[in-house]
């Protein structure tokens, strides 16, 4: 029997109560990525079907956007390296393997969970600014969006992988 989804397994130690849903979501994404990427070939990771983004793009974007959103949640601006990584996320010629991407995703989730655990609940409504346009958000808005955006791309990853696995 499969275990229940992460959010139904109870509170996570060291995570502030108001941020439990963020951590649960990220951990659920981790489990999904491990399952979906298992035994996927490099060619399948790069394959685009019907003009849609590749599976590799979705996982690379999930990793990169999580990093960028957490940077904004800390009140920081993006570095030149983060901006360079953003430009490379959709590089169809990039060479990567499923196990490497899964490990990179694990590391991104670990970093996110460390940040979430160390975020005082008293800071959740503090203003933060996003991007060059300095669009207004809050710490909790950015953390929530980091989780839901990651979940969205992991869902697209799962769908894309089902399609590319069905192609002979």
C-alpha cells in the first residue's frame, strides 16, 4: 500500500506551523520527481512534443525558480549566476541525466526546507520585492508561490514524461 500524501503524514519537525503547507508541498514534489525521473533517458529528457517544453526544462525550471523565489523571500536580489542559469533553463542542447537532475532537485528542496525552517513566523507579512520592476509581495507570498510554482512544474514534468515514454 502506498503511503498517504506528505501533507497527511502529520506535522514536520522544525517547520513553523504556518509554513507546514509549504514544506509538505515541496516534499511531495520531491517524491514525485524521484518517481517520475526513474530510468528516463537523456533523449527523453530533451524531447519536445507538439511544441511543448521538455521534461528537462520543467525540472530545471523548478530548481531555478525555487532558488530565485527564495532569494526574493530573503529580501535579496538575483545574482549574475542566477540570471545566467535562468537563460539556460530552456537550452535544448544541454546535456543532463535524470539522476543528476533528481539530485539537483533534492538539493534545491533541502535548501528550501532549511530556509523555511529558519523563517520566523513574525516575518511572514514583511514586504519583499520581486524582479527588476520591484513588484511587491510578502515573505509568505513568496514562500507559498515557491511551493505552488514548483508543484505546477512537477505536474507538467509528470505529464510530459508520460507522453515521451509512450513514444517509441
